[in-house]
């Protein structure tokens, strides 16, 4: 059904521009009790803290004007995956084992590639971006990404590189690489001229802008032999008035990508936040009261179908224009007209 929704909505979405991004994210659905499938105490983004909830991982296709979830799967914690009694009661498929959220995300990206979806740059926050298996998996699939990372991630700065050859890094190997430093340390050592103020989109009141710097680096991780690690962009945001940088991204966009394009992709992930807000507030994504696996996904599918209809209808509305201050046309005065009392009438 989601394939049919995608088929019907894509033409409307691409009326203004092609698909630009594949956005990976998850959403928490607060719950009471312990019988709803996949529920446990875990981080819930909706509440901003750990709470009793279900978490679903999604992949959305997006451009600057619209976005649409095309894959949606419940995360099944280890406690649920290994509990046969609860699995049977909730109707969890027998062949479904435990997978981490990044593993689910990579499965969704692999499916999108196989399904021939319009290609986009993969965008995700640091909860997914820190996973080196996910990053290398996307690169193996030929998917370019811009992903959030933590400031403690180790990188080789420009002009340096790995000394160890033949084996992926481990804790011992990292001690043998004195040039590896954290992204935060690199950011704090950048010269003043490396920082530029860039605006990326128009907000409700004014253009959104901030200070950014970008550097070509190699990332130290355990998935590849050091000599096979390619350069990537490290993008850093340090808003005016903040004591230190606030956000970091890694990107495999080409070396010749413009600074503004890089920032634009990093910030385009905001669209998925709007998806979840409208899915929950407008079409009732969080209102499912059943407890089973199939019902959970059926409800989400119907909500996404309804949301897809809203997206397609919204895209048919032309952009609003400034309203004229003149409501009625000004009447044309006849030739020779003189207002009463005018000195010209004497």
C-alpha cells in the first residue's frame, strides 16, 4: 500500500523540484503498561527523556517543498526479541530477529536502492551518524550522506593521515596514531577566517543563518583498513554567542560542493520533524490503542496514506502572493469634473 501511496504522491512532490534527500529518523510513541508490542523504557523524542514507549524507524523522501515517509518499522528491543511468549501474543513474525536502529535504517536504505526510488542524499542525526557500520554500508550502496556526529569522533586533520596499514583501527591502533584528534579539538583550533555566516532557508520571521566551518578529514573507525579511508567533509556549526561549537556533521558529498549546498543539506533534515508533528497531530499516528505487530503497522500505513493525500493536495496550491491593499478599483473621473466648492468652478 505504501508503494501505491508513493506512486500517487511523487508527481505532486516533484512538481517544483526533484527529490533531494532520504531522511532517516525515529519517533517515540508514549505508552502505559508493558503489553503493547515493542514497548519498554527507552528514549522518547516526543517527551525528550527516557519513558515507557514504542519506537519506530522511518525513511522519508524529501525536497525543499515536501516530504513523505516511504518505510516505517517498529524497533523490537532485545528483551522482546528473545521473549517467545510475548512475541507470540503480539503476533511478531517468527523470522524477525533483533536488529539495532542503525541496522533497520540500513535495511530501509538498501530496500530504497533496490526499489529504484529517486536518489537523494541520506540525512540523519547523530544517533545514527555515529554508527560507522551504517556509514560504510551507505557508501557501499553508492548513497551519499550528510550525518550528524558527536564532537568526540576521532579524525585525521588536513595534511595528516594514518600510519598504520593493513588492519582496521582498534584501541591499540589508535594509540599508534598520534595525529588522530577529536572533531571538537579540530574545530576549536580553526583560524577565524575559516568561519562563515551562511543562511539556508527562510523562517517564519526572517532567514535562518549561523556560523559554519568545513574541513576535509579522514575518519578513524574500525570498519576499514586505514589506507582505504577516503576524505570526507567535516561541517561544524558555531553560532554567535555560544562558548563552543554546537553541531557537527560528516558528509561524503563531492569535494567541489559549495559551502551553502553543504549547509543546506545538513539543515534539510528538519523536514522529518514536521512529518512527525503533522502525522501525530493531524492524522493520529500516536493514537493506536492496539497491542499487536500487524495492527501497529496497519495503523501507521493508513496514517501515512492520509498524510500523503494532504501532501499531494498541498502541492497543488500555488504559492501565496502579497494581497493588494486596494480592495475596490479607483473610479475614473469624467473629463472636466470639478469638485464642489473648488475655486475653479467660479
